[in-house]
């Protein structure tokens, strides 16, 4: 996406380590010392789209109907039904004993 002219902000309050990129459009906002609650809201409300997991940070783009892609989504029943412009990509769970991935119904039952 950065090659198409977008900026990518890596957000988060608690992260293990910083990321390094040679592309100046990749900004490690989580560790660059400029992270504030206000900036979190500002970025979330001015982005073109939002890529996230099932954390609470997605609430700002959701309220403003900014398209969101949710990756590694784990809880099927926690899909945000009010999200109009959202795409949910579920986490794959693998059953080692059966040498295959779990079905949606198996994930839901577990």
C-alpha cells in the first residue's frame, strides 16, 4: 500500500519491539515517542481505511464509517454487526490430532 502512495502507521501502546523499514511512508508510531491518546483518535478519524485485529482501537474508524479490515479475528460471535464497511478475516485454527484446520462450527463449539 505504501508503494501506492499511502502512509502506514503501526499503532499500539504495548509492543515488543520497534519495526524498521527503509520506506519513509512506514511510520512506527507505537515506538516513535509521539503516541498520545489524542493522536490515536486523530489518526483513527483521518485514515483512508483501518487494518486491525479484534482490539478496541477500531472503534474510532467504525463510528466514522471508515472502511476496516479485521485480521486474525478469533471470536465468531463478536463480529461487529454495526460495521458497514468491514471485512473480517478469521484466524485459522489447526487440529494437530486430525491433521486439518477446524471448521467454523468446531471453532464456535470450542
